[in-house]
């Protein structure tokens, strides 16, 4: 290590990388991420590809430096453009999640493909998922199976499991997962492992987002300023995701207040992403969390909005389970209160609902927006709608809350978008 350090200090890029790797992985030196960053940076600035990828990882994870997705993307891109498959896969992930760049599924697929073609099993597996769900590429089960098989031959367990599931579905006379739609009502019904749920079509339009006049003195500064938002059409869950649906997809139920038709709770934003990934595998669709703007537009009733303070009424007891109505006894069955103008239930109360966006306190100040997806980075994700444990003011359609992506509590669940 002594001679490696001497060579590193003299400017040898390989030695600088080796010293950075040693500090990161506690090899012959005490773990020190700050020193790892310092030596990786020296090597990276000499265009040492592995160092560029490694410093990207440290910026992404916030190890030895403040977490900075923009810097992570910058270094991943430098290594990716020089052909490093690990950096290519990581850059694909950043585009897929919208970390440090504008979310772009087609660009994510492009970078995953580059890594997959070089034999990186994880990228092959993800590319299979993208082809299976039609995310960023045209839906193609033949291509999906091709990439799953590539990953499976390298020992990727998840790819093997999906191939097995696809084979079972192909050979089965009775499909496990089905969907049907009614174009007149805009309702699409899905069935997963015997559990059915409805998605409601929401016609796009323009609305005023934030602390509009009916919110009165209950509104907070972070709900302001009111700004105009235009959205394309989308679909959103008729109800919050129930415990029976979560269990049908995940095989387990993390909730404190058990009940098949109760909303699932104690799930983090990260947990929701894994649930959605598995649901998309089973349905070959592209379910997701709603954006914060989509959530509020739907909660307000979309084009049918009557301008209510809560979702579906100015009388909260008609539409929400909250502290006054349940006396801190936990969640209640979904769809037992009055629906809003779009036929959506429990958008006020019962459980808070995660949104896709990073939280930005000043984000509303950017003025009118079209299909906004929130800030490009952050430390907390948005959740909306109030809960069984909250007061009436916290169940308003404009109230904003946030938590770290790993945060869980027994008043926090999700609603799907499509």
C-alpha cells in the first residue's frame, strides 16, 4: 500500500483508483469514503473509466460527499460513453427513475441495452422487464424472453423466476391475470391471482393547483402559490391499494391494521416501487404511482370538479375516515364513504398516498406547467390525502406532505396510476 500511495501521489491514475477503491472497501486501510472520493476524482479527471463510474456511485449514494444525482449522472455518462457497461446500466437506472435527469424511459432502455449487449446480467434482466411491460420500447414478449434467458444463463434468479411464470401462463388454459374495460364508463378492471381492482380513466385538462380559495386559512405556505397546470389523460385507482391486492402480488402483508379490504399501510416509497414492478410483470402493463399534479387533479374531480375543500365534498364526514370519525382505531374498508366527482374513494383520509415526485418546497413557484413530474432530485418523496390518524385540515385536496423513500408508518399507503 505504501508504494501504491507513492505512485498515486506522483499522478499514476491506476494507483489513484486502487487507493480510492481501498478506502471505499477497507482494503489494507481504514474505511474512509471522503478519501475514496478524493482519489477516485484524481483518477477520474485523468479519464480513468472505472474511477468515473465509482465516483458516480458515491455521489448517487451520498458516501463521502453530499448526495448529488446531477454529479452522479455526469460521471456515469463520462464512463458510459467510453463503453463501461456498469456505468451504462447505472445511467439507464438514472433515466428510468428520473434521478438527476428528466425521466425518460426510452433513454433508459437505450443505455440498458448497451450494458445488456456487453453481457451485464442485471441490465439484461431489466431490459426484459421493459420489453415485457412496453416501457420505453414497443411491447415485445419475444424480446423480453430473449433478455430474460440471457440473464438467467448468468444466474440471475429473478429472470429465472419470470421465465418460469411466463411459461406457466403460456401453457395454462386459464389466465391468472386478466383485464376488461368499459369504454362508456372509462373503468378498466384487472384481476391478479383472483383479486380484482378498478382503474378509472381521467380526462386530461387544465386546473389551478395549490391553496385555492376554498382552502381558506387552513392552507400552508408550501401549498402556494396557486399555479396553473395542464395534464394529459391518465388512469388512477378507484381505491387505495388494498391489503388483499398487495398480498396477491407480494405474498405478504406488512399492515398493522389487518383487513382484506383495508388499504395496505406501513409501506415505503421504495416498497411501492417493488410492488409496482411485480404487478407490471404479472399484468404486462405499466402501472406507476401518480405524479403529485395528477393526484391533486383527480382528488379535485378533474374536469367534473365542483371546487370542494375535500375530495368529493365540503363536508368531510361524507367522504373521509379521519380522527373524528374513527377515534384512532386505524384504517377502515375502502369504498365505504362517498366517492368524489370521478368515482374515486378515500382520496381524503383513511391512509396517505405516496406520489412519484420528489418533494420541493419551492417547486410551485415555477409557474404554470404541463405534465409536471416534480423536481429532478431531492431527499423526500411526496405523499398526499390525509389519514385515519389526522385532523380534517390534513385531509384537504391541496395539503402536501413528504417523507424519505424508506419511511413507513401505519397511516401511509398508495394508489396506482396508469
